[in-house]
């Protein structure tokens, strides 16, 4: 009789091919598709997703999984595929088909409503859809089940294995220590460097980013760079990892740091071993782990003193608009902290305060402590509490992010987890290999990339995020490496003590 793995593999390959098609359609939708194609595309995608769901919940998959779980002789990789597929299978079979369809439809309507509500600064346009969606997400979480609380079941979609209590304790601890540091620094920043808002040619922004991502090791023969309304990276299939950026004529640093960020994601995906791609363990183990790579390249490398010294002459060569700024001024500009209402414009110092606000609100929704109708007021109060600012409009307040309108509850904390992992990993790399400063000053990042490939990328999802993190750093995830990194950086820039 054929081994159950040999029977499962063609099914997994077919699911991977369906996902390949859906992913390519998503990429096209966000980059090239004419607006009039939106309706037919949504329909085509939902058909493919329904087929993928049917393939996954086929009872034969459950039978084969049971046989493989009983086999003690399977190797580590196959055991990982089985473990992850079991989790996906259980989650998919526990949620009734009608509920899956109702959530998908409600998300579609809520997203459309959000698109119109945001520029109109009118939460009431989104409110009925979001109220329904939040109720459905509670139903979904209850169907999946959880040990201690409902939010766990949703968090598991993005950060498998991590519990709400752990996230809550990390984020609460972070805020406690971060706030006094942020207050001390923000009281000492001085005026905003004016090159940060000079007009830069958009075509040249793209060509500079093309040059930069190549320098960082992104393989263009296995990828491409396009423009989209929001930057993203997408892994379509073996040998095909694409990224997009935006151009911002009056925010010259924004496309550059978006490109470095997305390259961090893309280098991770390009480092997943070919034989794993498409199979259950052929991904990062969690969103937070993926975000660790983008944040590490963007912040620890890209906003580091020595890498900015490398970039500046190249920037001056392509953009005379930069003017006569010195390496000190450029470094200060790249790291200039500021309280802002908008998460995606926030700097390293204040970014995580935006995440804490969102985490508190979505947790309160899931704990039945907050109604959707009270979200706008709760948002403004939380913004004032964490950042000392009050939004003048809902566009800049509760409506700024799309996440909740597409049902992504449990996603936000992964940005902070990524930030914490990034600092811990960079510290571990320096502890093992020595400082990277001389290399980075010359634009050499190969040694760091090789280390990340060896410690993280090549393992894909063989280990759970927590275990992979512990293998790299030797311990549990804590806020200490990130706080140490921030304190050191800003002490040097602003001579502040805390
Ligand atoms: Zn990212």
C-alpha cells in the first residue's frame, strides 16, 4: 500500500497550485488591474478560495493526517508539514461553511464601506458593517475554540501558538518603559530638518530604490518591483517573490525606507528552501517572525548610523535636491522622532504606541467590553492617553487603517512582536559576529544576510515562531533588546539621559 505521505503529497501540490493562482490574482489586483475588472476578479477569487477550502476539508485529508500522526518514523520536515496541516485542517473544519461565506461577504461590504467612509471622515458609513463583522468574528472564534479567551483564537491566525496573555504582558511592559523615554526625547528634538519634505522626482525615487534593493541582495531574477497604493511583498511561488513600493514626491525618505522594509520581507521569502515552498512548512512561522526581517533591515540596518553614511553620497548623486547636508544631519533626519496621528508615518520611537492603542481596542471588542458604536470615542481617548494627541477627523483617527474592515483582528500586535524580534536578532548577530559597522559603512550586507539565512530563513516553518526565536537568541522574547537599542541610539543623537 502507498505510504500516506505519498497519497497526501499530490493533494498538497494541487492546493499549492490553487494558492499560486489566487496569489497572482491578488498581486495583479493591487498593481495592474483596471478598476472596472474589480467585480469579476472578486468573484473569480472567491471561487478559487472555495475550491481551496473544499480540498482542505476533504475527510480523506483528515484520515491521512491521522495515519501520519501515528507514524513515529517520519522525519522532522514531514512532521512539521503534518503539524501545520493539522492545525489548518482543524481550524477550517470547525467553522461552518455558511459562516465562512458570511464572513467573506461581510468583509467585502465592510471594506467597500471603509473605502468611502475614510475620505468622508464618517464612521457611521462603516459602523453597521463593522458591527456585523465583529459579531461574526466572535462567532468564528467561538467555533474554533480557545483555552482562556476568545482573542486567542483570532491571534492564532497571525501568530500561531502565542497567547493573548503573553502579548498583553509584552505590550504593557513595553509601554511602561517606553513612555518616559519617548517623553524625554520628544522634548529635545529641535526643528524638523527641512530636506525631509523637499520635492523629489518620482521616477528617480523608483530607480534609486531599484539600485538599493539590488545592493541589499534581493534577487531580481526571482522577483520584480512595481508600484502600488501601499507597499507590499508577495510570495507567488518558487522563484517568484515580488515587492511593490509607493512614490511620495514630498516625502523623499518614505519610498526608500518602504523599499528597505519590503526587501527585508522579500529576502526572507527568497531564502525559504525551494523544496519547502508551497508545502505547509514552506512559510515563515508567524507574521511577527516575518515582520522581524523587514524591521531589522529597515531600522537596525537602514536607519543605522553607518548605513546612512553609505547611502548619503549615492542619494546626493541622484538627487541634487538633497542639498549640502552632512552625514550627521542626514542621520538625524532619518531618525527624527515626532508624535503623529498616523501609524504608517510614525517613527521607531512612537510606532509601537500606535499598536498598543489598536490592540487594546480590538481586545476590548472581543472581550465584550466595548461596542463598535463606541469605537470612535474610545479611539480618540486612547490616542490622547498614549500619544497625547487628539484626531481632528475620523480620517486621521479610527478610520485610518483598513485592517478591521477586512476582518483582520489579531493582526496589529504582530508589528510590535516583529519589532521586538528584530532587535533581539540583530543583537544576537552582533554578539556572534562582532559589530557590522565597517561593512555597513561600505554598503556590505552579505555577512548579515548569510547569518539570517542560516539562523532563520532556511528553517521556514519547521519550528514554531517561539521555538525558532529561542534557537536564535537563546531565550524567550522580551522587550529588553529593543529598549536597549532605542536608548543607545537616541542617547547618542540627542544627548538625553534616561
Ligand atoms: Zn512589513
